[in-house]
C-alpha cells in the first residue's frame, strides 16, 4: 500500500494486556496543572525499568471536572495488578499532593472489560498524611481534605483500575533525522486529543526501539539493531532500505482497542504528510508477545 508517496508495509503491531489507572488532576491554572502533570508522569516511559508507563491523556474543561477547575487526565499503565496501588500512592503522594493548588480524582471512563475493574484505596491511604487533622468529605466526591500549607488537598478515596492495552506502535522511516522527527512530532500532535490513550516516551517519541534479549546475559532487552541506520553496512539483518537514515517509533498505551487503533490511524496519517518520509512499519514479535495485533493496512 502507498499513501501520499509513502509505503505502508503490510504488517502489524503487536500489543499486550496491561493494568491501568486514569487520574484527573485539577489546579488553579494551566501553568500549575502542566507542572503537576509533568512531575507525576515523569520517569514513566517503559516498564522495562520504570514502575509504570505514564503520560498525560487529555485536558479536561472546568465544566467537566469534579471541582470546576482546569483539569487533565493522567494515565498509568502497570504490568502487575498488585502494584497499581503502590504506583498511585507514590506518584500522587510525591508529585500531586506536593504541587501547589492541586486536587486529585478518579478518572477511569472505560476499559477492555468493565466487569473486571477493581478499586484501590489510594486516597484513603494518603489521608494519613493529615496526622488526624484530615476530614472526610462526600462532595464533590467521596474523599478526604488533607490540610497543607496553602490550604487543603482534596483527594478521592478510591481509584478504579482497569485492564487496557500497552505496546501499540508504528515506525516512521525517513531520509534524515530532521524530516523524520518532524513527522513523528506531527503524529504525536495528531494523537494528543484522542481520549483514553497515551504515548509515554519523551515527547511521545522513542528513538531507542528495543528487541527482546541481548548478547549480555544480564539484560532482557537491547537496541533494535536491524533498525539502527549506523549499522546498515555492519550487520546482515538490517531492515532499512537505501535512503532510510532515521527511524522513530511512536508507542501507545490505551484503555481500549478502539482508542489504540484510532491513535495509530491518526498518527500515521499525520506523519506521511511530511516530505522525506519513505516508509511506515510496525514492531512485532511474531505474535509471541501479545494477543492484540493491528494490521496497518486494515487500520488505514
């Protein structure tokens, strides 16, 4: 398949199930909202080492937030369901509770299987920071008011956890770094308003695509050498074609298949508008990693 002069490979991306929480943060203004979102989702690119894959989902207007202030939805994806509560406790407690003017609420809207959603008592645990000065509330949500030095921090008692999808992806190949980065950036920009999906890598873009395994026994993942342009003439299994000198990967985590597929489609369609892009592909492991497989031709 070819679109706008760019080859779309007949391949699929391979994604896998993951647990996630979606949290709504509100603040006095967008400046503090953005600071809080950046801090709370930091060090949240890949669960290869990070405790979660995390990023801002979408902004939420004041007429849709529990306390009528500017808001944003943050998503946290965790492989082990037993660790979700600790991830939220650490990130809300260290990065949202501490940030001026903020409040924090559950924001889960949908998941792969709503019947299997469960709750964690993260807000209830955070209330102990109040040292018995905390106050239980029923409005705007069932939660707690914790006294802090600029007033009160409001946090919902329980947060829902759902089953979602991690590892959706597509690869952008280009003639040079400038064009390929511009295309990847445009792809991420096109995705940013798709609800219930995040691109957790820096700026939504991964330069260091990985493969399973390594020549070093102590590593479970290593650089994806077939896609490294500087290795084209040094290895026998390079996947890059003549004139392809840069590759960026956009990796997506979502609450549902619909969200992930929509983000892949919109991201690719935006990327291929940039001159200098030669090919779009996707990463998979022959069906051995995850059961969610999205063929690029079918999506487009």
